[in-house]
């Protein structure tokens, strides 16, 4: 059940259904509340989104009766993570629109399918080969060379389910180390920077992008986002155009994040940057958190606008911005951050500061 461009917009006062109870769901619910909308969170585990939503359902993603009741209680269903099972989306779609469309989940849940989709629409990725067993890994290594990165096809995030393979590695052991499951081998991209484009597409095909973000990771977890990215103007324009091509191809509605590598190609007489897409997140994204305090419309509000059939908002930035994640014990510095003029603190209300856990973030406008 998908609303066409002519379907009536959802009115303030309606309820949006969100799958997932994490901080992304929490910030979506807060943005929805500001616009007079209610939210109903559905998740198998309690999380920070439960604290700020009018309603929640604690049930598994294969509980079809609970899914049907949830869908019937909302005007539209969206999600804060990409591993929504296909059957869950199908059950929900029989009752209410699911946006972004489940086709976007199918195209992005599996790294092999995702890369084939991207190459099919003319978007560059790292060179890759499918690897289903240790023998296929040996053939892929012979073809792509080393070093290379082996990644599970599904359920990888924050560097989980991937391993760098160097000369001399025992390939049987390497394949076993990722759980001997379907994978892809990727060539290593010699990137100068990692950037992301957070953009929105409305039900009517309207499109807006935030300025390109530059991202730094520590231990595979996003640590710092800077906006604007320190890349050439033409590179930014190309990154945004690529994102729009991806969204149009998927008939996408909502906010997306496309993560890319910037490669500096310096051949004699040539000095330019090229872009290679690493992965697509069919949802709001950590690298867009700066937009809450640093742009006219946040990524969360933009997502709500898009799925409700409302006009998209301005993505104009308030200056040069830095967003830093507060991981684990970092969040214990909350008092110092509160005392800092110009710092906007966000805490997600998680009880336990386990190492590697995203506890909050802080946004600073560092320049005009
Ligand atoms: P991913 O789980 O695909 O987002 O990868 C996590 C991080 O590993 C990326 O943000 C990069 O820093 C690095 N990485 C992943 N794939 C490649 C690649 N093909 N070449 C170089 N670095 C990579």
C-alpha cells in the first residue's frame, strides 16, 4: 500500500509508526512531536525511543498479529534501521504505507545486491567479488589482489563482520573468522577522505540534500562529522547528483545517507577528486545529527516531512559545524559540555555507558 504523489498528505495530529527503539527513532519521534504528530514505536527490545513516544509495542519482528495491530494504529510506517526482515515489511505494507518503500531495504540489506544495483545505475564502487566459500575466497584474492577486505553480505555495521586480508593470511581461517557465511571481497580504496550525503526525496519526487559531510572514524565507529566537507565544489555537486540518481532509481521517499570515499587522482597534469560509494543507509544517519542544531531543517524533520507528503524544508546551514559522538565514558563529560558556550548537547538516555556504545553527541558551530 504505497501513497502516490496525489495521495492526501498526513495531517498534524496523526501517528507515525517507527520500527526500532534506538536513538534514531528517539530523534525522529522528537522531530515529529514538534510538528504536532504522535509516534508509536515498535521494537523487540526497549530503547531510548520508548521514553519520548506516545505509544510503544514490545514484540518481535515476526509477531504478525502485533505487527498488524501496530500498523492499524498509525498513518504510515517508517524505520530507523535497515535490517527490517522482508516478511515484516510485507505484513505491515498490507495495512499501511511503509516508507521508504521496502524495495529500498531489499537493495541495501545485502552488500552484494547493493553494489550490483549501484554499478547497474552507473555509480562506482570498490571492485568486488562474491565469496560463498573458502575456495571462492582464494579465487577472489587471485583476481583482486591483496590487501583486500572481506565483508559479510548481511548484518555488518560499525566495522562488524569484516576483516582486512593481507599477504600470507590463511584464507580458510579468514573465512571462518567471519562465520563462514556469504560474503564479498572488496579491493581496498586508497581514499583521502570519507564523506556522506544525507538527502531527502518527497512523495512527489522533490529532492533536497544537506551539504556534504566529512566523517572520521575511531575503531570503526563514527567519531567526528565536519560540515562542509573539505572537498572541491565540483566533487560535492557530483556526490549530491549521485545520491539523487540512487534515490530516483529506488523511487525512494524519506531521508537516505550515502557514504562515499573521496579518492585524490593526481596524474601528471590532472588534479581532481573522484567518488566511490561505500554503502547506502536507507534511513536517517549519525553523520546527519549536526542538522538538528546546525541547519534550518533537521534530517529528522525532513524525514517526517517526506513520509507525510509535506513540502521538504530548507537545508541551509547555520555555519561551519562539527558534530562529535559521545561514545561510552565520553558522556560522563556532560557537565563540562553544558558549561561550554556554543555547544549543543544531546544525551540519548541510555543507562549503561558500555564501551563502543553511542551515548549522545555534541554539536558545535565552529565558524561562520
Ligand atoms: P563499512 O562497514 O562498509 O561501512 O566499512 C567500515 C569502514 O571500513 C569504512 O568507513 C572505511 O573506513 C573502511 N572501509 C570499508 N571498505 C573499504 C574499502 N573497500 N577500502 C578502504 N576502506 C574501506
